[in-house]
């Protein structure tokens, strides 16, 4: 499967969340299956507890469009209602992406995602650091005041490797074709290719959350 990195983020950042609402209102009717989102032929695995609606962002630290999407996504994710569980899933379209998967899950294991997730994007896209190999990642982590030995223990752990494999399984289950992308409840998928910009993709995801909540 050819993987694409969506080129529609500039407009999403420009309109922001309120602008995204106006954009959706300007388009006739509710989001449409096959146009704005896909329904999965086979349900993807869901980790959220019963009664909760899982929303996934698929991303790659090296993707400039994921970097541009992050300032829009973060406040949206924090505003989700209590019955929605949001999680990030790093993709590995190539074997060279795996160590950045491990980076994310090591940060998650140490409770450092809120502190350092955006800083990883900044290091790569603003500071032009590669952060593609374990030595580069470890050197950067040490400069963030993190215990490098503890980080390396998580980075190389069985649990982080298992989470990276799980991430790749979810990527395949949702048939992710490019990043950033969103999955809802193991049933629905949307991305910038379908919606034309990621601000609208967030609105489509909100619509799909409502559909799941209503039992449709």
C-alpha cells in the first residue's frame, strides 16, 4: 500500500477549531460515508473499557503535517467528553520508523508524553534534529533532563516493543494510508485525503463519536 503524507494541514491550522466549525457548516449535510469517512469492513481492535468510545490519532514524528496538526489536535483532544478515550498511535510505514515508535512508548511509560511530545516535534521540524536512531534519541533525551538510563530501559523493553507491534497492527486494521489520520471506535476512519483538511477531519470525528454514542 502506498503511504501518503497529507498536504492539507496549512489550511487546518489557519482556520483553527472555530474556523473548522464554520467550514463544516458551509458543507451541505452531515459527513458522508465513502466521502468524508470510511466504515471498516472488519472492526479494528479497541483497548478502551466498555462504555467508552476510543478515538485514535495515527501519526509519525517525522511528518511535517502531523507537526502542523498537533497544536490543533491537542486542545480538541482535551475537550472531549468523559465517555471518549483519546490515544495517539505512532505508525511505522517503514522499518526506519520503529525507533520513533519506541521513543513515544518509552515517553508514555515514563509519564512524559504531556511534557515532551510536542518538544519531539519541535526538535525534528524546528531544530532540524534527526532523532531517527537510538543514539540520537538518547542524546536528545538526556538534554531534556530525563534519566537516560531509565529511558533506555523503557526504550529497549519488551513492553515497549509489544506496544510498537500493537501500533502496527492497528495501523493495518484501520487501513491507514497516510498521516495524520483518525480512527473512531474500531469502526470508522477519516483523514485529510477524505476531508480535504484536518480541521474538518476533527469535525467528522466528532460526528462519528455522536453516531457511536447513539448506537448507530
